[in-house]
C-alpha cells in the first residue's frame, strides 16, 4: 500500500510543504479568471489571455533560470521561489482594497507565479531524488499526486463559499499565505545539502540553456511522452477559462456550483494515485502509458454537451471524474520514469524544460481556444478541443521506444 511505506522524516517535511502549498492553491483554484470575470467583467478572449499570456511570459522567464537552479543548492532555491510567489499574490488584495486592481496586474502576477512555479518544481524534483531511494520514487510521487487531487477536492468548494462570504480576493490571500508556510516547512528539512558541481563554465551559457531539451528529445521514451503530454495538458487546460465563461456567465452557475463541479470529481485523484504502484507492478510502465494515456484523452469531448441546471453540473462532474482518475494514475508513473531516466546533473534543467514546454503549449492552445470562442462561442471551442485531443494517443511511445531504467544515470557526472 502506498500509504504504509515509510520514506523518512526529511521527505515528510518536503511532503508537508507541498501539501500546505497545494491546499492553498486549491482554495485559490481558478481565482484569477474568477476575479477577471466577476470584478473586471472580462470576456472570453481576456480570460483566455490571462490563462495564456501570463504562463507564457513566465515560461520565458524560466528559461535562463533553469541552469541557475541546476548549479545551486535546491532547498534555498525552493524557499526563494515560495517567497516570490507570496509577494506577487499579496499585491492583488492590496490593489483590490485601494481600488487599483487591473487586468495588467493580473497578467504580471500570473507570469511571476508561473516562472517561480517552474523553478520551484525543478528544484523540488532534484531534492526529491536526493531524499528518497530510487525504489521509493513512485511511492513518493503517488503521495504528491494524491495530495494534489485531495487539495482540489476540498479547496474549491471552501474557496467558493469564502468568496461568497468575504469577497472575491479572499482565496488569493489564503494562497499567498500558503507559500509562506511552505517556505517554513522546507527550512525544517535537516541535513547538509551537497553543493552541485560545475564544469567551471558559466551556468547560463547558451548550451546549458538547451541541455534539458537535448536530453528530452534525445531519449526516445521521454521524447514521445513529452510531446504527448504537452498536447494533452494544453488542450485540457485550454478548457478551463472557456468553462469559466460558459458556466458562470452564459449558464449562470453560482460560484459555489462552479467550484463543486471541479472539486467533487477530484476524489478520483485519490483512487488513481493509490492504484499507481499496484498497476505498474502488475502490468508495467509501458501498459500504463499506452492504456491509461489513451483513456485520459477520450472524455474531454463531453464538456461540449454541458447544459444549465443539475444535468449540466452532473455532466461536468462526470467528465472531470473520468479524466482525473486516469490522470492521477498516469502522472506519478510519468514523473517517476522521468526521474529514473534523467542523470542527476541534468534533473533541474530537464524538469524546467518539461515545464516550460508544457506552459508554452498551454499558453498557445489557451489563446487559440479563446480566440475561437470569441469568434464563435465557448461551446464551439470546447468541441474543437475535445475532438483534437482524441488524436493525442498516436504520440504515446511504442514498447521499442521505452528503454529500461539504466541505474548509472542516477549517479550523474561532472
């Protein structure tokens, strides 16, 4: 059982830091698009731009950060990124209180948070690989995945209720404070962290900026998984602002129902993440990638059939439940495979390249979906996204593209 494996006190602090930040983000789920719609009266194109431009700029900022993260101790980097996210998020309630809140500010905050998240996750992946044994990586990643989905299950309903009672920026305050608590948790991780070794060359040289992508594109299994995940993640995330406009404005769903529609299905994330290790032991990684990777892509088209009232709410919840069960089983297996097949000296740059590509894909596809929704309708854009994602299983790796884990990769080299 995933829950019975002991991974040590230091992993416990890392997990606790992740959990408090995840629950803060769960409370603030969709907070910026919600503020844009309810406070600034933004339309579909503006809401999609918020979900696209901010992360895209953040991804660009993160490019030179990748080698900087690689050649520094990871825990101080994680603390710095948490503090940067706290500072950025805290500007929103301050501006709202003084009547200064603007759409441009939301874009800037979105970009800063996106860049800091990429750097934090890159450092966090390297930290995780150093803290747990290779055999425990899947268990650790499954715990993170379970925590992520449980936070989304609990957070949005509470966040929706808090917004209704205390105002639209309430959950932003909670999210900002969660980053402070996360930073405190990371400081509690004991033990001297080994200083990364460098070759004497500048860590931000042009070659170092591209090393993560070179590794991803040079490894047949990672290359296929990377390209598939960019499209699947981008198309799924492109539906979020479209649904915000469709449900909140066109179908007049109250905020608490909007939160519930995404929160309740997240219980499926607990199911999938807890099954991950058993399924891999029984069927193998390749079977998970091919079968579960296909199953997570076939349900999105259901969002095109959302209607007003209880039927519409149940439709959204059913579609999200099916997607989440498969995603939560697939994601920890993917994260483990990625760490197993990445040398120690390339972990931060590889994870940064992965996140940057993912963010860029989300930005482009979200912007295109927003433009399509503006020209036609959110429902039409949802239909197109649902149809396009049906082709993504063609990019999943074949068995001959999946080399077995090579233990020497974990040792790294200077």
